[in-house]
């Protein structure tokens, strides 16, 4: 078991199936260009082998499949078919929802029961301005179909000044009415925003500001959440729940259990560190050779975690998933 001085362990793996995405969200990429899959991305077989090795070497219990946008990857079906047999406590997926209706039968067959859908507005004009791609009604229809099929949905929204702050309450009402749990995500100092302090501050909306907005319409109570949860969770009595991933306002570094594996074979122990550790070459080795080397890299990756609070990182979020 690999444990650091604060008692943190890797329990949750987020694997970026591909860096390709059919969106180019303003808070993710600065120039509006969609990222395409790198030529040196790992195969579905290598990535699944990586999950298996990390289960054994680190004690991974839960897997979230991310991107880029995982639903655009041709590796999706093969990868999910393999990891579904590994005995993980939970497998979920994060998507922008653009291809959700089309891929829903595949997700159901693979046993996916939880989805996080990234959606920043219900205004179609603002949607296009933020995502710089996609179609809002297609996303909403995909969510409706997934929910009707029994899949639990959380919606991820990044509130931004000057872009979608007026959508906080419409988004909350929409999700409460449909049984989706809305998660507001404070803007992160990642990628181009890590070096653009003014741009970050001009757009940033804090936990306190969000709660003040919500408090004008609803009474809410803080709700229980797992010890290593990233979100501060709240209940609106007789309505439902919402949460805020408040990486700036209420840092959760002290209890973070997350490890990330990029589509090109790099381990990231912390979003706030520029350190990364290459494991792609280990995934072609037999278990008895790969595991000792992997454990040494995991010790280093765990050492990359911040002690107290997220301080920003130059890595583009789209490369390693949310």
C-alpha cells in the first residue's frame, strides 16, 4: 500500500481515453482550436492493462473515463469491455453529451450507471460561444434518454463572469426538476489561465458568490459527502441536491485520492503540479516486471500532491481529463 505522510492513497483513477474533443471550450483552450488525438496515444488494450496494473499496484477502486471527449474515441467499446471485468467498485464516465444519445446503447451494455455531463448554459447562443461547437438540444435530449434508461446524471457547470453567470439559477432549476445533481465547478488556474491572472480573476466566481445567488431563491443545508469528495454538497429540502467543487474557496488537497492516466501514457498525481511520470513503456511488460517499477513511479506521483491547496498548473485540462 502506498501512503503519504498525510495518509493519502490513490483510490480513484481518472483515465483520459483520448485527448481529442469535438468542443473547444473557452476555459479549456485559448485559441478555439479543437484538440485532436495524438498519434502516440495508447491502444485500448494497453490502457486496460494500465488500469489492471494500477488496481494491483495502488489499490485503485473507482474508475472515471474522461477525455478530451471519450465518446469520440474508437477505443471506447473495447476499453470498457475489458475494464468492466476487473471488479472495480464503480465505473463512470464524463462527457459533453454531444454524442450521448448515439452511444447510449453501448454505455448501457457496458454497465455504465453514472454519467457526468459538462453543460455550462441552457442558452443556445451562450452555449455556442462557450463550447465553440456542438448543439444544445442534442445534449439535452441525450441526457433525457440516459436518465430514462436509469443512468444517474450529474451536470458539471463552470460559472463564468460575463459568459453564463445569469444561468446559475436556470441551470439549478432545470436539474432539480429532472433529478440531476448540478455541480458548480470553480474556474481552475489550468493551462492558459495559469499564467493569465487577470483573465482568471475577471471570470472567476467563488463558492460564496454562488451560495449568495442560490440563497436569494432557496433555503439550503450542507449535506454529507465522502471524506475524499471534491465537492461541498448541499440539500434544498423537498427539491434535491447540488454541489460546488470549490478548489479555490475550499481546497480539498488534504484528502485527495485521485490519480490520472493520460491517453499517451503519463501518470499525473496532481493537477497543480507540472510533474508527470511515463508508464507507457511499462504497459508492454509482463506483470512481474511492470509492477515494481510502477510502484516506484506511484510513490513519486503521490509526492506531487499539494499539502494544502491547489495553486495552478500549466497542463491543459483537456489533455488529462477533469
